[in-house]
């Protein structure tokens, strides 16, 4: 019989790359403690965190002929590369959970679902509710988009009218056109949407290669040895997107500001360094309360630690919700 890759288990489930950290099985989750501690958070959102809708719509028009990256919120970005527009982990619901349950947004998406530009590629990293949103999938206006997603998640799109659905294993590659290639790479994470489906679907990161430029959309992930391997094989990476929020579960977890499956801001920089990244965008913050760190701490810590991990301050990038930046200016190439 053909030997299965390490991350494929005999029972059909998946596991993280060899040498990845593991969660302590003795830790018991407590909604009671989480909700008690969550009430202590200061939920004041600075005005400058979100760009006004009129300006967002104006910039959507302004940049329509340019290559750009725009942040819609959380892990949802619009990435325009030539004639191809990519959307990542689109979540437009008011909450991250089934039906009306789960964490509610404290900031709105920069655009409504019916305001987004025509998309050609729909990237999905994994099945958690703050990344795979069934309302968004059902109502998505561009069902002709090419969907790239992990193994065993295609059914959610096939039954909702998408016509070009591509399940991918780690290291699978898809050539979109002569200028654009996308590779699915490992992440240190997990999958679950119900009480009975833990790790039954895969998770991962996407490497987007466009005209010699490499963008790595890395969400969600914890730290892991695999990132040095990826950096050696695929680096240098021009720009890495990585989660910098949802890392503090103390006192449920024994250590403050530490999560096996979400990098904290300093760990995110370390991963980016291992990937041989030239620049890094912090995401997965400022939208939902998924953990117990102060809601505006992630970008502050991210910027403050830049030089410690070998980056200049301007190479560590924080977006405002609704912000557009041209790819040319973002990467500083001629």
C-alpha cells in the first residue's frame, strides 16, 4: 500500500506537521470563566481603526485598475493581481458561529457582501466559524469563482452552487494563469465545527506566486518547526499575512498570552522570520472577541517587537479596516 503522508491518520483525520507543539489534553475549556473574563475587556474601538464607508467605496473605484490589497476585517482580504481578484476567508455575518450563536462582531465589515468587486478566486484556509461562514457561502454573489480549499471541505460549496471547487492537500499546486500560481502549504492548527468532527477536514496556508512576487496567506497558525522548512523551500517571501490576535486564554489555559494554535504578535514575527519574509501583515484581530487579550493590544505589540525579530518598523504592517494599499507601494518595487 502507498504510504500516506505524516499528516494523514489511519482513521481519516488529520494532524499537524511532525514536531509541532501539542495542546495539553488535561486542560478543560470553561465558558463560564471565559465569559466572566470577557466582561472585563475594554471594548472601546478607536475611531481610526475603521475607515469610513464613503472612503472605502471611493478607494474601491480608485484602485480598480491597480494591483492592491484591502482589509475587509478579521482574515478577509481582497487581493487584486492583474485581472484576478482573490478573496480570503470571507466572513460577512454578524457573528462567528452557527445561526445566531458565537462571538459577535464589534466592527462591521468594510464592505457589505453585495458591495464587493467581482472575485475570481475564493481561498478558504479551514472550517472554523470565523473563517468558513455559511451565510457568506450561501449568499456569495460570484458563484463562478474558483474555490481553493482544504481536503474534505468541497461539499459545503458544491451544494451551494459553486461550479469550480478544488480540494487541496498540503503542497498541492494550482496554476491559475501564466502569471499566477497558488500552492497549499501546512499550518499548525486544527479543524472543528461540531462535537463529532474534530480534525476530519484539513487546514493550511496559501502561497500565492504572481509575476515573481510571493505572498503567503498564513491564517490560522501556531508556531512550528515546519516554517523553517517552508522558508528554506519557498522563501524568501515578499509579504506574509499572519494572525496576531486570539492568543490569550488565561486563566483557562495555564500561561498568559500563549496559545498552541494562534501565534501571539511576537510569535507571528518569529514565524515570518523563519519564512524569510521581507514584510509581514498582522491580521485576525480587531473584529471578534475570540480570546482575552485587550482588543487593541495585538498591533501595538506587533509593531513594538519588529526590530527584535529583524524587521524595520515599516516592514511590519498594520491595516485599518477598509484600508486599500497598492501592491507596488506596499512592496516598494519599481
